[in-house]
């Protein structure tokens, strides 16, 4: 457990495999008065100061704390749609409550998502589950619904295609700890394999265009 002033946080290496890396940070909520803002660049400090809510400040600050653990001397930048990118390689970022995850792939686009489990997922299933999806998953299982939602979020980040529909363009089939995804990109079907990690309180999913035959020791 790391400590920074009165802050405490834990960093976990999920995958370290050549050019493909995933790291996770779990932090304790705290006042932003405890932050060591000297870790931010001048531009990052301006962005940080622009956030009104403590939640956004926490997410932004701890994303930079986690990014430093990669020891990659590149800035995280954002395009006009708010998607993060780096100059050399590919990056994906997700956060939920007190968890931040970052994935990088040296050669291929990558998508990652973390979702806390919540029964509220059943209330929005009609927004992202199609009739085709209902044939492939247990429509009434909250865990499977959360996995599917998380995978579709990660696919959306990886593809970077405006107006890609969670419900109509992305379809998921779950088998063991692997998920098979069909993405309809303007009439062309692209297939991907996703992996996911089930933790007591949250679910982590990830995919890359590269080789994903990476088994987790979980």
C-alpha cells in the first residue's frame, strides 16, 4: 500500500507481457487538499483545476499517479471526443468509484473497462441488450449483464468509431472466462476475443487487436 500525505492507494499489475501492460490502482477517498500536485505538469494542473467536483479531481489525479508507474515518458493526450491517446503506442483508460485501470499496447489498439457490480444494471439492459444478445447470454443474470455492458464499453473504446451502437453493432457470447464479440462495422463483421476478471465487487474486461491468448493468474 502506497501512502502520499494522508492518501493511501494500492497498485496492482494485472498483465505485464512484452508490449501489452495493464495496471490497476485502488485508492481511498480523501480531500484533494492532500494531493501532491507537483506530480502534474503545468497543462495537467490547468485541466485539474478546471474540474468542479472532487470525484473528477480524484479520477484525474490518480490516473496520473498510475500512469507514472508505467515509466513511459509520454503525455496522455485527448482527442476532440475526449478519447485518450499517446504518441507512440495505444492506450485505454477506465475508472469506476475508487478504481482506475490503464492498458497500453505497443502495436495494437486496446480497450479496457472496469465496472462495479450493481443490481441497477437490470434497469438499463434494454438499452444495450439486443434480441441477438439474448440468444447468447443469460438475460436475467446480473453478473453476465455487467460483463456484457463492460465488454461493449471496452469495444467502443478500442474501435473509436463514432455512433457505434452498443445494442445494434456489438454482440457478445460468454464462455468460461472468455467472451467472443462480433462488431458490425458498416456492414463488415469483425470478431474479437475478450477476457474478463471477476472480483468480489467489480468486473474488469479487456481486449486488444493483437494476440490475446494471455491467461490470468486470478
